[in-house]
């Protein structure tokens, strides 16, 4: 399995507004410029999705996009545990089959613990 290779470029002003809305410390706002990478498994249905931040242990902010544009969603994390004790899925609850630890180079795991 591999992650989807889609990338998107959400409008920076709306991205920053959404991050501020959930209390994210932006530090250097220009660091948020650029592309986001879709994280679910390649060939998934529905919108593309990229993790933005954790709000609390039960809620994450994700940016979703398709041909119609970008939206933002507060989603619970996937509760799945991996084959090792410290392995968790870094996708959202209800994602299509293919947990983050099964996707090879997991983009959503960077800085978020074992994958």
C-alpha cells in the first residue's frame, strides 16, 4: 500500500483563519504556505485529506479537497493500534482501509510519534 499522491494548495488566508480558530500558535505564518499532501491510501474514494493539527486527544483539524475546492473538518483520530505497542494510525476515524503504518512513507506521522 502507498499513500495517495495528490497534493493541494489551500488558500493561505483561509488556512491561517482555520488554524487560529482552533487556537493553533502559528509562530511563522509563512511556514504554512505551500502544498498539502493527501494522506489516505492511493485510490481512495471521496475527498483528499491532509492533517493540519491536533486540537485535543479526541479532535484533529483536517483540510479536505476535491475539484470543487477546500473545506476544513474537525475529525476524531483513528482508534486503530498497530502491530507494535507504540504504533497508532495517524489518519482520521472512518478512513478507508489502509492504516498509516501500512502506507510506507507516512507523511502524517512526522513529529507525531511512532507509525
